C-alpha cells in the first residue's frame, strides 16, 4: 500500500515537458474513439478507462450509476475490442430504472456479455458474489459512492481489484475519501470533476503499479502524466460537443422542412380563401400561428448556429492539441528508452496477433 505522505492530487497546473518514464505506460487503447457519446463529465476520463481495461484485463466489470451510459458503454466497447470474454453489469442508481434508449443500445451492441439491472444498487447486491468484481465503477455523487461502499459493495470487489470513483473532486466528506487514499494505493485526477482510482490489493498489472508510482513521484513526472490524460480527454469532450452540434443542425433542417411545408399549405389555403369569406377568420389565425412558429424557429436556429460555431472553434483547438501531442509522442519515440524497448513492443504486438 502507498505511503499516506505521498498521496496527492494531480493538480491542474501548467504541465512540464514529457518524461521518458511516462512512455512505458503508452498503449494504443489511449487513442480509442468512443462510439457512444454524450454530455457526461465522464467523457474526460474515457481515455484512462480504455487504458485501464486494456492494461488490467478485468474479468468482471460492474458500474453503478449509468447516467447517459457514456462510461459503461465505453467499458463494454473496450471489452469487445479486447475479446477477453469479460462480463459487464450496469446498475441504475435512480428509481426510474434504466432508460429505454440505453436498453436498446445495449441489446444492439453488447447483449452477449452485458447485463443492465433496473434494481437499486443495494437491492442488486445479492446478484453479485463477494470478491468477484475486478473493476467497480461508481458514477454517482461522492456521498452516495461512500454509502454504497459501506453498504456492502466494497466486499464485492476482488482482493486485487480496482475501484473508480467519479466526481471525487465534489466530495463534501473529505475525511472519508482521505481514509480511502490512506488505506489503498491510489491515483487521482482533478479534471472532469475528479476521478479517484483505488487498488484494493496488489496492482493487477505492472503498468497499473507503475501508474501509481508515477502519480506519487516527482512533480514534473506527475504533471506530465496528468497532462497526457487531460489532453486525450479534451479530445473526446470536443468530439462529443461536435456530435451534439451536428444533431442540432439536423434538427434545424427538420424544422426548416416543416416550415416550408406549412408555407406551402398556407399559400394554398390563401388562394382558396379568396373566394371563401367564411374561411378568412381561420386563415388569419393560421397565419398568426405560422408567424409565431417562424419567430420561434429563427430563435432556435440562432442558438444552434452559435453552438455549431463554438463546436468548430473547439475542434480547431483540439486539432492543435493533437498536433502538439503527436510531437510529444514523436519525441518520446526518439528517446533512448523508446528505442531500447522497441524489440519488447514488437514481441508484444506479435503475441497480441
């Protein structure tokens, strides 16, 4: 377990230059593109989640608090890509159960190894054998996460398992989370409302152990590590916003089509009303409704145009960040450490094939 004096938050301060020690952590999973996007804050941490599942190879994953399904379906995507045969279970954290859209997405893509449970987390305890969960993801408010751990979910985690607690930066009961950091090896990221990783026993892989070591190492190395995950997370967040902007653009086209159809209907009605005085009152009311709809349409289109412009601006920033990241990776690959470990990576790649 880690020395309490070494535990620290990877703060959002200006990043230092990349260190060769971080190169040993790099895997292709870091650059995985999420299929299921949304506005959830967990988007910031999906690169880390992809990396963790690729590195730790958990046999069973449980997430409590599906929200929009962003992190849960990212975990399912990683398991599918990995082909490890791991089992995934998603548990709703609200009384309304699992939204129909999430059920449909799960049935379409992951039903062979993924199960969604509509029961509350405490009621679902009996469905999970003690010490059987290799990766427990808690995407709920920090106070609720603490209550769930104390209610029996901590005992469901394997002796060498991992617990991920999202929104750790919002925790009001800091003492409880400080106790967790002292009790277990941990790494915490401040961005995206915070993400705390706890190793309940020995780290499940050398890379995870190295991550914990670097997270508690010198300031420059820790900030380089934080910067890597922050940049990659920003890319997915920008991609999610762009997808939302594209949805708004599609809605704009739909509204314009409806307005065009109504304009055509109005023209036809006006022509008929010339010789039908009894219809004039109805036509005036329809015209008023159409003008109100057009005004509302213009307001919605203006909002959507602004959102699309913002998304394009963020995408341009993302491209610049990616170019900087590629330059950093290029520098890492030219380093002595990278060249020395080239044969090992080649052998690893062949074994994966």
